C-alpha cells in the first residue's frame, strides 16, 4: 500500500481556513483604511523576481541563508521575494518618467524567507509595505514614522503599548569612521550590531574586538570626542524632538537600531511592544535614497516601513486589540423539502442575491431536519424552506436557529429582514 500523503502544510507556512483568513483580512482591512486616509495607493507585483535583484543590495544574511532561490527551466536564477522594497525600486525605475512624484504607495502580500520557524517568525508571512518615494529627509521621514504609529493606533493600540526606537545610519557610519574602521569593516560591524540582541555580551564583545579596538558606540555615547558624530547625533535628536512636538511622544533614540538591509542610507527605526511577552521588534523601516539608482539614472530618495502579520497578531492579542471579523458567512440557509425543489429555490435565491443577500441553497436530498442541523454546523443564523407551497403563496417561514423562533413573512420582505440583521 502506498504511503499516505501528509495533511500537514510545509514547515513554517500556514493553511488559512475561512475563519483564519477572515482574521488576517480584518487586520489588513484596518491597515488599508488607515493608509487610504493618508493618501497612499495600493500596488502589487509577482512574488517571483530575478535573484540578482536581491544580491545587489539586500542583507547578506537574507541572500545567502534565507532566500528561496532556484534555477527555472530556462536556467534563470529566480527568488521568491523575501521583501518588497527592491521590487518597488525596480517598478519605480522602470517608469520614473511617467510617474507623478512623490509616490505614496503600499503593497500587502506574502513574503518568503527560509529561516527557523519560531515565535514571531515563519517561512511565509504576509506583510504591508508602505513607502513615500521622491522626497528628501525631513518632512517625509516624519510622516512615515507618524504613519507607523497611526496604523497601530487605528488598530486600537495606545501610545503606552509600544515604543518607536530611532537611529541613523549616517550616525553609525560616522561612529565607525571615528573608531578607525574601514568601509568594509564598518559594514561588518553594522551586521554584528544588528544581531547584538540575540548574542551574549561576551560573544558580541569578542566579535567586535576583532574589528576594532574600541566600540563605535562609545563615540555615540561621548559624541563630543568626534565632531562628525556629534553633528549627526544632534540632527537625529532634533528629528525626534520634532516627532514628539507632533504627537509621537513614544519616539526615543536607540543607538543599537541598525536594520538588517544594506540599502538604508538615513534614519532607521523599529517599533517594539512594551509588554515583555513580545521582545522581538514588531516592525521597522527607514530611509533608502540610492536603491532606485541601481537600475540606472539619478537616485530617487525614498523612505518607508514594513509591517508583518505574525508579530502584529502577537501584539494585538497580547493587548486584546484584535479587530472584529466581518461576518462573510451566508445569512440564510434556503432548504428544499424535496430534491426536485432545488431549481425553484435557486431561482428564489438569485432574487435575494440580487438584493445583496448572502444565501446558501441546499443541493442534497437530505431531510429538512438534517438541513437544519447542517445550517447549525455551518454557523448560518437563519433557515427557511422553499418548495411549491412557498412559491405559490409568496410567503416563507424564517427560523432563527439560535432561539428557535419562527415567523411567516412575505417573500418580498425577506431582503429587508436579512439586511437588517446583517
């Protein structure tokens, strides 16, 4: 006998049954609503990209260890997208002469990373990427950070529930230079710093010492020792003060925030839950002014953030802020006394559907009692049988299954009753 196929999904991915999919869509529907209020437009693209798109400017760790990359039948190296920003840059570069800048765009879809599944991390996840393209640092950066906070606020989060930790790549670059690191050693230090929270202090110090005699963060703490570091730190602290003046009072400076991608060029930030149950960053982003230029032409400044569904759901559940699920189930189970009544029931259901009612029609030869039990199992709240008697009289008996209450009413009134209870 052949071995049975497993019913389990591939490791690190999820099946979404209707209730789970509705839960996911409820979160993103709320996010879509917030972004629309701020003037952001939705776009999309295929999850398949040429591998060189990521090899050019994405994190080494992601490219070498976390991408799903393969050769297609035409011997082309293809990657399932691990993130959306390079795709956005490619699309912008492709039509830069036709687009009206600045762009306020967002995209919601699935991303793929081959990493060890754990709390807050899966191999396939859904993510909202939000970007403001075509404006230099300053007001655009402030809008993106404020919008990140607004997304959480519109999901019901209070300012006391989360903190926005902000840093600057130019500040870190200046600190690396002050510590005597070469450009290559500076890049390696930033990758090390990005992993600091996952390492023991001893392990971090040992790896850091192999790059520099003095930790660049020491120059950030004592910025007076290096004028370039002092200038970048003041600039960043002024930016944070601006955010606080505009209502983002939970924005703070954190010199250890780096973001893992090589394309960041300016302000970077990460949002953290204040509840220790979720120690991982909820999401983050920053400024990337040179990514579009990889495709030719002048650089186009850009800033944005990305918000994944797994860490977001953990945050919302921890704070009891998960949005309610819009009920997309049928409102009415239309039963049939006999199998031969199905065509007439379908015709009546078509009339109700034309009025915007969600109707499930029995297509089996089950008894009416079994059909009622089927409706209960499916969670459909109302039941009505439709046969020759109902068609001739123009009257139906509608039963509320939760209470057992029945009421006879003209068939023409049924759409109004269904809409009133939806």
